[in-house]
C-alpha cells in the first residue's frame, strides 16, 4: 500500500511538472506575442505569484485538515479549468491578455497548496531513515519531467504555435487527476473537524505553521536563503523569452533547450548527492551552492552567447539539489507529522516571498537597461547573501547529528510547559 501511494504520488508530481513546462512556455510566448512588452511578462508572473502567496498564508491549515490526496485532486481539477480558459478562447480566435492573466492567477492560487500537500504526504509513506532518498527521488523525477518538457514544448511551439502546448498541459493534468483518484485513501490528518473550528481557531492553526521557525531559527535563515535564490531565479526566467528573442535572436526551441539544460544540470546534481550519501556539513554545502550559482549567473550577464547561456543554466541547475534536497530532508526530519502541511505551506510562502519583487524588478530593469544587466544583478544578490549567512553562528546547528537539535528543542518545549504549569 505504501509503495503504491509513493509511486502514485511520484507519477502525479512528475506529470504535473511535465505539463507545467508546456503551459508556462506557452503562456509566456502568447503574452509576448500579444504585447511585445517586458513589463507585461513581469505582470504575468505577478498575476500568478500574488494569489499563490496569499493562499499559502491563509490556506495552509487545509493541508493538515483535509484528506490530502483528495485535496490534491481538487486542486488539480481547478488548475485544469484554469488552462481550459485560454485554450478554448485561443482555439475560438478570441484570446485576450486578460484571459491569460486570469488563468495564471487561478493556477497560481491552486499551486500554492498542491506541492506543500504532496510534500506533507511523503513522511507518511516513507520511513524516517529514507526521507532524504524519498525527497531526492521526487526531485529527480520532477527534474526528469522538466528535462524533457521544455525542449519538447519549445519544438512544438516553434512548429505549431503556443496553443498545442497548452493542450499538452491540460492532458497531463487529466492524467494526474486520474492518478490521484486511483491512489488508496489515506487517513485524514489528526485535527478538529472543519465544522468545529472557529475563525480564531483557524488563525491559530495558521500561526502554528510559523511556530516551527520560531523554534528553529536556523531553518528560517535557510528559507530566507531560498527566498533570495528564488528572487534571482524568477527574475531570470521571467525574462527568458525576451532574452532569447532579442539578445540571442532565436526561437521558442531555444527557450525550451535552455530549460532542459537547467533540468539536466539539476539531475546531475542529484546524481552527485546520491553518490555522496548523507551530508553532514550542510551549512557549507548549501551556502556554497547558492554562492556559486550567483557567480555563474553574473558571468552569464557579461557573456551574452547561446553556448555560455547553456553552460550557465546547466551549472546553476547542478547547484540546485544541494540546497533543495537538503532543505526538504531537514523539514521532513524536524517538522512534526501533524504540522507537515502547514509548515510546508509556510516554507514555500517564505521561500517565494521575494519572487513577486523579482518578477516586477525583472521587467523594469530589463526594459530600462537590458537583460544582460538584469543577469548581473540577479547573480550578485545570492552571492552577497551567502557571504553574510556564512558569518551567522546559528547555522552551525544544522551540521552533524540532527538528533542533538531535536533533543534541544524537546527540552525547550518541556521547560516552557513546566513554566506555564507553575503559573
């Protein structure tokens, strides 16, 4: 039963990632065709990110309150409906910019809880000793989907236009929904029934998702690292279509190839991690991957060639798993099971908190100064943050045996309970 659940979840996440590679390129290409504006590209990203961030904050308890697999199926259905709006209007010859923005908003709102809920399921079906491997396999399958998806999406868009790529995304979501409905039912997470929870109780559940980071401030620093990295990545990939068309003078196939090169680097990074096994010096590895990725991005801004762009996105992809897989395994190990959904939602909320700024700044900077200047600025930010974080002593607590950190947290909680009882 556990194997069926795990591999079914693996297939669902992979199908979603594969389809999203088609949908993202198609929507960006359509917006740029309709407007030719870099600011509009940034606005498209914002229209997805703002609802996503709001729902991650306000909807975080739902992942711990509702049956998680069925909840994911409902979210996937809504995302499918969001795709069908521009697809249907485009096929009818009445596609408008507002329809693309509406679809991006609804899709972003649903994606806010889709992946955090999936991440919350993994500790239920994988033992504590297998968490690192389980998360790495999930990352690897997502990487494989993203490896194939963008290249095929680029070829399809270059040959037939963006609407067929949107159609592929819709078909992938139909398959993902079928897979989720096929999975065995899992027990509802422990907690009060939805009807019995007041508004104040619901808000307390939202706050409980943040309580983890108060207890583990080093993990908050890690998630701020993710926020800076995602700001940089969002700024870069939001402007990838204008960069390819205006700087490299290539077509949609080149956009897909760059995304595939990034995914290929990511898979290579996962392979290195699997060979290395358990990593004890987590601080140095995570900060090093962040800094090196930034340096490569800065060089990319100075060398505007297609060959170097392929190298840069591959190298940045190679660094990615050293941060993401370690962060996922740390959360899987340290977060209590009944808080997994809420904490994962808050985790992605913090990690994506600066992404809207990245999307907005990307369009403005690229419009005023050009995409190469944007690349230099986007690479400088993670380098500076990694240098500052390296001097923070609190991150040393994440190195070595995590049981020491867990025991220290238990002692603090017991002391707090004792203090409250004496009062």
